[in-house]
C-alpha cells in the first residue's frame, strides 16, 4: 500500500506541475497527467479497501 501511496503522490505532483506550467485542462500534457493521477489514486483506494476488508 505504501508504494501505491507514493505513486499517487508522485502522479499528483506531475499533474500539479502540468497545471503550473500553464497547460489547460484539454491540453494533452494535462490530460495525460490527470489520467495517470486518477489511475494511481484508484489503485491506492483499491489497496486501502482491500487492507480494511481483511481485518
């Protein structure tokens, strides 16, 4: 789960960097960064739910 959390955090930073660089929501750079973050966040949420379900 820690690896998923690190990956989601890193992907969020990349998304933030794309926005700070001036890329708009529909720009390919921003779209790719946003999608990568959402995927990483979903993996983290799945890992967290799985961890809670085993208790």
